[in-house]
C-alpha cells in the first residue's frame, strides 16, 4: 500500500473521538483543512492542516495517555513519520503546531477560547511559553504557518458539520510528496 492509500485508509477507518472533543480525529483534521481552504491558504498549508494530528493515528491509545497525565508528543510522532514522504512546507508547520498553541496561549483572550480538552493538553505539553521561548519561536522559518494552522486547529471541532471526504484530498496529498 502506498503512503497516500495508507493515509486515506487511516482516515476512513478511524472512528475514535478526538481526545475530549465531540468530533472524530478524522473529522477534526478535515475541518482544519477546510478552514485553511476557506482562508485561501497555500496548498502546502492546507495539506499541513489536513495532516497535523496524524501522529494520533500512530500513537497506541492517545486517550489513555491523557488519562494517565502523559503527553504522547503526537506532533513529533506525526512529523517523524510524515517527513519521509512530504515536502518541508507541509511537515514543518505540523512539527510546530503545539508550540504555536503554547505561544498563542500567552494571550489571555486566546487561552479563554480554548476548549477544555485543549487546556488539558496544553498543560501536558508543558504549558504556556515563556518570553525567551516566544522570542525564539517568533523568528523560526515556519512561525506564521504554524500560527495559522493552530488557529484553524482550534476552530475545527464542530460536531455535525458537513465535512469533505478524505478522498477529495487525494490529489492534494499526491502533489505534496517528495
């Protein structure tokens, strides 16, 4: 099975709810991509948005990790797997989307709008960034795309939203292969 078929299979077969939310992991990632499309983002950022939580498909039991108070580092797991197949502009925002949440949570208004599940995971992921970390992150090459991805991520948790099918993204995924 090639990587595109493997990804489509993972999305098609996953029925697990996204940790603490009312949507599945698949619905969440497709909604994230749809938000990137709606905001006229680059095809690479749309693809990043579609794949940003792919690490949850690889991790054994993400809910169990959270219940045990552990961070599965899904962003690193997904990045390490996907970087073998996809261009840098797709995988780097995936690698940094948790850092983006930690950065954005410095703003009280942003923090308050986080879902309860996002607040729990933020704590497990090391909490809000300090000033030194924030300054370093701000100058990173994929800062802006990571921030955009993270904002779409938080907005993509709507139950009963009519979502696209993963099959509709096959050409996009194929176009971003190394």
